[in-house]
């Protein structure tokens, strides 16, 4: 038999886009909303034969198993634009309020005694760590500087110790920070004090902008924010690659003859593929900003429906097969 071992620990995390692609069997992503072509499952469609067995007599193109042997395999859709994940929206806002809008540094210097105290008291409790760091940062309306700020205030640095100072300095930019507000599924950045006269006082935060801010957060500061960077980074909370569940999760009902009635989830995923393709075409053709914004909003709304359908938060709109 198999060797048995005691489970010592369970590591939770957020799947990265690269990991989702590695787990996927649909190389290049699902690009077609159609399920069949000429009566056969379409490669790159939502009934891709690499994802599992469709016919009772068929074999899976990935594992060569039959209907009882093949568990089904995940595919993926590469999104034209990043979108928010409705399940991570509260955490996304918390992290946004802890880091600089411009340079992505923690709003409080990580050498601050209060931060060191939080780290000491929250060992093995990452959720508690984020809560305490958030409470410390949320009232900050300016990014704390490091060596740049020291120079501004005429603090002389000893010669030959430049590298040492760079390591010790926090390196913040000293810019005024916006207040992050939420309205429904949209996030806004609102400034009380602007950094330049030309700067707008209130802007809509696109998921792409939030993704850019999160990507620049260092691994060290990720840890301070309660995340283990090997298993969860802030930018992974923004969806850039959407996993597509196997056919066994969304089976089609065979009607009279050979007609198939697709599962609700498959219909929603088909809508996502359609809007995603339209959005990509609009961007390539240089469409007007408001057209792209409208398509992005449609994509966001569809993704929210899929997230709720999968997690059974809300009853599904129509019948489930």
C-alpha cells in the first residue's frame, strides 16, 4: 500500500497567473465561446476535448482516460485587461490603504518600532498582522520618506556609507496620499491635498492601476502585510488569468437526438469569452476610451456572476443541469 504520514501543516495561498497557466491543459487559453464545430467539440472552445471526456465512448485527449477514469482538467482564459475579484475586494482595499499610491512603499517605515512590535506579537498570525498594520497606516496622508527625506531636511550622510544608508532607508517618496473609497464594485482615489496643480482630486481606480501598484510591493513588505510571498502576493488578488473548471463540473444535458443543453456556468463563461474578445479587438483597433471602459465594466460584472455561481453565494439565475 501507500506510505502513510501525519499531516503537519496546511499552507493556504492565492494561485498566481503563472501557476494557473501551468495547471491548465488549454495551451494559449480558451479563445472561442462556441462549444462545438461541425458536430465535434471545438479545440480552444468551452468543450475543449483536452478538458475531459464528452461522449461515453470517448477518451480524454490529456490523460487518455474514459468517463469513469478521467476526473477532468482545468483550462484558462487570458483576460485582455485585469479585473477585480469580488471575493478579494475588501483585502484589496486594505492593502491599498497601507501602501503608497505612487511608489508602493509601506506608508509607515518598516524600521518603525511600532512595526517591529507588530511583527513580534503576530508570529504565525498573518491576519492579525495585516489588521494591526492597517490600523497604523490608514490615517497616514503622506508617504514616509527614507534617505530622500533625510536629504531634504539637510541630514548629512557620511561619505563611503552610501550603500549602508540605501539598505537602512525606507525610500518613500513623501507624496500626499489619496483616500481610497468604494462605491459598489468600483474603487476611487480622492485627494485632500494634491501634489501638483494639474492633478485631479478624484479618479476612478482601474484594476490595471491597482495591479501596477501591487506588483511593485517588495516581498519583505508583503510579509509585513500578512502575506507569504511564495504563496500569495497582492497582485494575484487581481484577476488576469481566469481558471475554467473541467467539463465534469459543468456537464451538458443531452436532449432528444444529439442536441446538448449546456450548463449555466458554461453559458456565463461563453459570455466572458465574447466580451473578452471584443475588448481585445477594441484595444488593438484604438477604440475610444469610453467604449473600452464600458466593455471592461461588462467583463467585471460577468466575472462577479461567475464567482458567485461557483461559490454558491447566490442562487443561479436559471436551471442547473
